[in-house]
């Protein structure tokens, strides 16, 4: 360029489902005051949008370039490290950077220049923070030693400890150590509402130095917390997966509790896995990552076996409590005996024993509602959702049918709408039905139910968990909500009503999930000084995920599962990307998927396997038809390259502009 005044341009990320950046000119009056990481207001077609400045440049791009209208921040709201992280997420998960950045800064309000007032005095001295009320046992000491030896550098340490072995206490002390060296900590838990006990232990230990990122924080409070964190007023941030984006200036340790949990994966764009993002963040800022779990995910344990992650085990429960005895009940035997109920004799006997001793009971079933489908016995029609290709679940209390995918409800018809017969029969079990039966069988027991339906009612979950821990409830029935983390010392019996549900979920991860879930549920029994008992009812007692869970044998399970993964070319031996095509027009959708497939075939080499395109497990949700195509490859780089090339080519065909194409990298669910 030869003109006297050199223009400066900014690449801006806009909150649009488009992968590319947009270039704007910086007007003279804003020269020198705009830097990467700030938000700006820009014109876009016929409206104004807020975008993030990613970089500045002097060369003028082609075409007509518009001016930035104004800047919204006086200093960057995203620092260099976090910008790098956003770019990594965007390229790894194939998500537009503008949509990715939404998660890094709370939406409302402007960011004023942070005051240079001294940081407020912390209400506890650092010595107090580090002081623990406990004397660690040998295993804990060894574990903490390894963590301390590896601090101040990037690395991943897996703490593989059975439930109740004192992992949380180790996190608390390791964090105390990091804080006293002047850095900060992030703690991630699968779900805030499900881990009240863990949260309160962190609050007790760290007092005002902690910020808890609830999903229920209002926008104002959220912004306030975000500022406190960014200004370095907070030493520990605890939250669910989005805590990984907390703008701490200098994180030294990131703890991911229950690293195997599927809630760490976000099921909307960007479809990131918080554990993997945390590891990248730690890499960029030279921090240590602790992955805590009783049942490491297959990927994590594989990384241990190759030496990529360090590994510590905790095999003893604190105090004298021992792992519960587990008994499998073969439900096929019950049927043979003529017992068609959901409860075996063994389970009923044990419930009676526990009730007599005034001990508590947890009954677990991984399905909510009363029945899973309603079928006409005359014509065989199942009542399905109007919008989705899914059978409706019946809820007794509401006397309504509900769709678990789109949420719509319907009155239970009195006759079959297809043939008019009255023989409508409820099939399958749900927690509501179990509750109904249990209340009838044990009329004197105090019974409560906790599942997703209940937890949606404000305060109900807290109330029920509280009542249960205060012994005001004898029998608690629930879904996986009650399976995790909770510590109820008086629970001596856990019954798994139907272990086959998770096992038969259509996913290559179903055995792994089942093993994890059974181990978790079993971990709720016998946490106090009374021994616990677990009864697992199943129709597949010989399945390795059930047998190994019964023997508390993680390694045995891993060795069997990893063989199957290798043989079928599943992760960790391959990388998977699931492509989802969504459209209201079934024909266009199918055509689009086929076209995509054709282009992809041309760009890929032999090492990539393609499954589909085919209708997804649930072919229609909310009137949108779903087609999926699964890509499995040995090389992630190659897989990404081919996919991007295909996508580029595919987009040129305007015929398919109405078709939504979603990429799910490292999918957990392939529905
Ligand atoms: P995990 O996280 O592995 O399930 P926790 O850290 O929750 O285990 O420990 C289980 C229980 O034992 C908690 O109530 C905790 O306060 C207590 N605890 C942990 N470490 C010790 C210790 N060294 N001495 C006494 N009690 C401990
Ligand atoms: Zn009918
Ligand atoms: Zn529906």
C-alpha cells in the first residue's frame, strides 16, 4: 500500500454459525485503543453485532470493508492464553470461533477497567487454608507427595481411588498448596446440584476465596463472579464443565472430579469435552491436571497404560468401612418361579431386614416415568409422539404421556386411536411405577423419589437429599441422580432394579457406562460403620460389566473392554466424528447426506471407515428428520482435513442450504 495513512484492520469473530472471521477497519478515533481479546460493535448485513477482536493486521483485504462502530471494553476480556484455547476448541471440535467464545465471557454488561484497589483481605490466612482437620493415611500421603513433586509443570495425574478412599481430601490439600505458592485452582464437578456435599467441603476450607459457578446464577451475579475471578480476587473456582473457561489469571492446578462422567461433554455447539479442554488449558498455562475417579474412562486408562498420564491408586476406604458385598439376582430365575414382578424375593427380604434395623435403602432404576411405552394389545400400535419418532412415557401422577425428546405432553387416551380397542397396556418400568409398588408393599415406610422430573421442581432435590441425610426418608428411589457422590452413612442396602437398561443402550460405550454406573451405585452402600449390601437384578448376569463390577475389579473390566474396542476399531484405537444432518424435509435431508457422502468418499484415503449415512437411532425429533454418518479414522489430522475439504465443497450447493449439518467430534452419544 502506498497511501500516507496506513489503515489498520481487525479480524473479528461474530456469534454466527459460520467458521470464518470477518475483517473490519479500525476508524481513526479508535487507533491504538483496540487490541485482541476486546469486544467491539460492528455492522453486519442490516444489523449490529457484538464480536471479539482476534487479531490486527495492516494489509487490506479484498472487497468493501466496513468500519468498527465502537469498542465495548476498555481492556481485553479474554487474555492471550484463553484466546489460544478458544482457537484450539474451534479447530478441534469444528465449531465456529464466534460461537465458542460465547462461553468465555458472560453476555450482559460492559467490562469497566478493573479497579487498581488492592485485593480485598482474604478472610482466612493461607496457613489456615492449608491446615486440614485430618491426618492423612499412608495412601493419601503417597498420593499428595506425587502431586507435589509434579506441581508447577504441565502434566496429568490420575487419582484412581475407590469411593470413600479420601480423594476429595487430597484435592483440598493439593489446592491449598498451590494457592500458597500464589497461583489459583479450578475444580470441576459433574453437576453442581448433584454434589452439594463436595461443594460445602470446598466452601468450608477456602471460605471467601472460592467462587461457585452455578448454572442458576442470574446474569448480574454471574458477571460479578466473573469479574472477581478475572481480577484475581478468587483463588478457587468450582463449577461444572464451563468452569474450565474461568478467567483466572494464573491457574496452577485443575482438578476434574469423576473424570469419566458424561456430563463433561457438551451436547450443543461447541461440542467440547471439558476434561480434554482442561488438559489443553493446562498445557497452555503450564498447570497440573488431576483426574479423579473410581472408574477411569477407557480413554484415560489407556493413556495411563501408554505412560502419557501418571497414575496413583487408593485402594482403602477411610476408617474401617469396607466395600459392600454385592449379590447378583438372575431375574430369569424369578420368571421361572412365576414371579413376574420387578422385585425379587431376595430384594424384598433385604428391604425388610434394613427397615427393621432402621437403616436406609436406595433403589436405583435408570429410567423415569411410570411405564416406558403404552401399547395396544389388539392392534399392536405403540403411542408415539406427534413430533418425534419416539414412544411416549406415561406419568401416573400427572396422568399424562410425555415425550422425553421434545417435552410435549398428551392426555392418556382411553381407547386406541388406531383401532378403538380399550386394551391399552403399559409396558416397561420407570421410577414412578417402582415408587407406586414400593409404597403398596411397604405401607409403613417413608418413601421418596428423586429423578429428573422431580429435580426440575425448584428446591425439591435439595429438600429430598436433605431429608434423606437426616433419616426422614427410609427408602429413596431414583435414577442416576442418586447414584453419584452422595455420602449417606446409614444406607446399608442398595438395590439395582434392572441393570439391563444401561447395558442395552445402543452405543459402543454401553458396557463401560454400565460398569461405571453399577460401581457408583454400589458405592452408596455401607459408607458408615455398618456393612453395606448391594443387590443387582438383571437378565444378563453373565455379562462381564456386571460380573466385574460385583468383584470390584476395574482392571479385569478394562482388559475385556479394551479387547473389544481394539477389535472393532473404536476409541481409544480410532477417532470418531459423528455428522448429523437435520431437516424438516425428509427427502432433501437424505439427498444432502448422500451428496456429502459422495464428496467425502473422493477426498478420503482407505484408513477412514464410514458408517452410514443412515437414519439416526431416533430418526425424527421435533419434526426434524435426523440422518447420521459416522467417520472412524486412525489419524485425527487426516480425518479433519478430509472433513473440512468435503464441507467446503458441499456448501457450494445452495440446494442444501436449509440442511443443518452438525459435527460431533469424540461423540459420547450417537443418537
Ligand atoms: P472420596 O472423595 O474418595 O469419595 P472423601 O475425600 O470424600 O473420599 O473421604 C471420605 C470421608 O472420609 C469424608 O467424610 C472425609 O471427610 C473423610 N476423610 C478423608 N480423609 C480423611 C482422613 N485422613 N482422616 C479422617 N477422615 C478422612
Ligand atoms: Zn389398537
Ligand atoms: Zn417429541
